[in-house]
C-alpha cells in the first residue's frame, strides 16, 4: 500500500491511500477520505501520480511500431481414401473424415455411422494432434489441410 501525495483545494499537501503498482494488471486503487472539502475544491485540486514515465506525445504514439505476427507460408490440402486402420499424423490445421462406405467406421475409438462425417479445426497458432481411425470393412474419405 502506498500514499499518493496531492494538493487539496487550499493548495495544502495531502495524501491518499492507494494500492497497486500502477501497471495494467495491478492498477492504482485510490481511497480518499473527504476532509470537509467541497466538491468544487476537490475537483480543482490536481491529482498527479508519479509513475516515473513521461506521457508520450501524439507523434511518438503514431511512430511507435506495433508488432504483428501473421503466419506465413502455404497450406497444403490432401484428400485420401482408406479402407484400413491408420493414424492421421499430428500437425494438421484442419481434418475432416467422411464415412462413404456402407458400414460404420471407428474414429478416435467412436463408431461413426455410414454417411456421417466429423471435422476438427485447430485454433489460430495451434495444430491438431494425431487422429486414429479404423475403416476395416468400410471406406472413409480423409481431407487434411496442413
């Protein structure tokens, strides 16, 4: 907890109790007890907080670089038909599996009926983990984007 100095309406030095360090994650929380000052006097008293930093000018703010990291490169789509057991390797951005055979197939241990499909999309900056399947006795169509 800290005490922040300020001048009251009579230009007398007073202190306000405050917590926090002034950062975005821990802002100053100021508790002020009115010691008989009028609202006009309180509003007229300048409140200054010394953070050790000087305010940036408009020119400085406009000239400051704003780093933006956008993923670059090319994504590669792939389409595979399978009627066996296998695993789709980790690292895909998007995977879709459609059961095109007349019997169900198993994906991640779950039976997926004929005619149904499942799809996964990774959040930005992430990739999917490996996906196991068993299309023995059926047929699946696998669409991947890497």
